[in-house]
C-alpha cells in the first residue's frame, strides 16, 4: 500500500485530491458539481460511472448537511470503492489442476507491457513456490522472446520459444506441452499484439487459444492495458473482448498517470475485474489490485 501510494502520488493532480478540494468548497453549487463531473471525466472515469457517482455524492452530501473534511473523505472513499466493486473475483487463476498446469494467456497490443507483466507475474509465482514455464508466443516483436527469456532466467522459469517469425499458436502449444512434461504449476504465454485488423487478431489469438485447449482448459486470459492511453485503451479492450473471453485486466503504467479513473471505465466496459496493476518497470512493480488500497492511494 505504501508503495502504491508513493507510486500513484508521483503523478500530480491525483483524482482524489482534486475531488476533495472541490467537495470542501463552502457552497456546493451547480458550477461546482459540474467541475466535479469534469474532474472525473478528465480522469477517464467514463460518462455513465461519472454521472452515477456525482448523483450519489450529491444525495449523500445533502443528507449529511454539515461536512467536515474527514466526513467528505470518508464519503468519497466509500463511493469510489463501491463504484469499483468489492465482490469481484480478483485472483489470478494459476493453480495446477488435474488436466495439468494452469494456463494463463497474456494478451494486449504491442508496447502496453505484456512481456514485462508476464515476467513480473512469473517472479511472483516462482517466489510463491510454483514451477512456471514461459511461452514466448509474441513473434511480432523480434526482441520479445529474448526479453522474456531474460526474465525467465532471472526468476527461474524455463522459456519455450520458436524460430523468429514462427507460428504463435505452435509455440503456445509447445509451451503447454513442456509444462505438462515438467509437471509445472503454471504456463504463462506471452502472445503477439498485432491489431491492424480485427480478423487478423481473431485468427491469430483465436488459434492460440484453440490450439492450447487441445491440452486442456485455458484458466486465464489477462488483457494488458496501458493506463496512460486512456480512451485508446478502452477501444483496444473492446476489440480484444470480441475475439477472446477476457477473464482479467492488468493495468500497467499506473505510476505514470494521474488518470486512475480508467480502472472504473474499463471494468464497466468489459464487465471484467482489474486483477493486477503495474507500478513501474522493475521486477517488484506488479501488485494485486485491491479497491480499498487503490482508492486510498488515489485520495492520498
Ligand atoms: P509489450 O510490447 O506489450 O510486451 O511491452 P513491454 O513489456 O516490452 O513493455 C513496454 C515498455 O513499458 C517497457 O519499457 C517496459 O519496461 C514498460 N513498462 C511495462 N510495465 C510498466 C509499468 O507498470 N510502469 C512503467 N512505468 N513502465 C512499464
């Protein structure tokens, strides 16, 4: 939590601080509520959730009458946590089962932090005593397999890779096969991020999933989104969701943005929980997403 707070507060004008100062104005007139709405929209919260939040805040502030800064902070915290949701299943399903190792596909467009996230996640799992195999199925970017293998060597996980420009599905298939042979707990597959056409992506990602499923079920499809790209991330999310069943979202680069509201918008868009957040480039900079801690970090 301390790290989350320090990382998020690096970005100036955090969402919560702006809202708190607006809410503590002596007169909460129409203009102020409009400013509150604008602040939420600027932070990428999205139109529908913003309207919902403002409506609830207005009602509660009215009922409350006098407002101390502590009361306002508590109110804002409660409503933001409520909006993010506390009952979603945010665990990354990575435990071995009867069919073999748990299979986690990591998907997303080029540059969002897929490979880094896969490496960080491997590190967390290995530290937890799991045996992990990595599949370097991102054959789009020439250096991706090397980058993943470096992570693998660093954290103690074998990396299965194919020839340069090889078929992602066949690499994914081989990685799961290797995972079964080694009795691994988890196979993490870093996929390619080609998004020039939806059919292209559908063909490729759909094939990866189908081929992997010849071995057994896919336990998680984690969609990696770069929090700094705002609305663009939402568009990507929509396209991916049409192609595969996303089971969890990883929001990377939250350390580099004041727009934490994207957490709310993307969950709303996909109906899928944010499970992990990336808070930096380092090996330890991946954290489970916890709504209460996140909102505390946001409000400061
Ligand atoms: P990929 O193309 O999706 O596999 O992207 P990479 O994993 O290669 O990451 C692209 C860049 O983003 C690299 O420079 C990473 O170090 C950086 N990156 C990834 N995750 C984070 C994060 O959470 N915070 C920050 N600041 N940088 C990140």
